[in-house]
C-alpha cells in the first residue's frame, strides 16, 4: 500500500499533492488522524532513524528550546508521537521506499516513483 502522511492545512503539502500524477496513494492527514506507534515504527524501519523523520522547523521545536537539548533517538520518537508538528512532512511510502520532506529533489523522486 502506497501512502502519504501530510497536513491538509499545509500549503506546501497541498501544492505537492496537486503536482502528483494519477496515483493510488492512501492519504492520512496527521492532524485529523494522528500517526500510531506502529506506523512510526514502519517509517523508522524504512528511514533508518527517528531523527530522519523529525522536523527541526517545527515551531514547537523552538518554543520548547529543544535545539539546546541533546536529543536521542528515543526523544525524537517520543516528540513525533506526542505532536504531529514534529514529523517532517510530507512523508511518502511508495513500494516500501520512504520519501521524507518537501525538497525539490524528493518531490521529483516521488513523482517518478508514482509514474512507474
């Protein structure tokens, strides 16, 4: 099953979704339907670390002063499960490969993977 974890209220996510070719993605708005620990474990297995899934751009990251803390893998997991804003978005899982974030290179790889 191919899936996208995104925020419906995020302009960047909406723009990326509009640019996608016809596909069979299952959409999960992580604000309305928070990710489960099982889903996060699947993402972790594909990404190799929780840190790769963690967004340092999140406003809570700054307001909680996390940049001055020595975060470990367990901390990244805990924060991602606590609040959706800590998941770097969007996250695509296509044919058991993970694509994290909204860089142009990443979006181009997603479009290519969906076109195949």
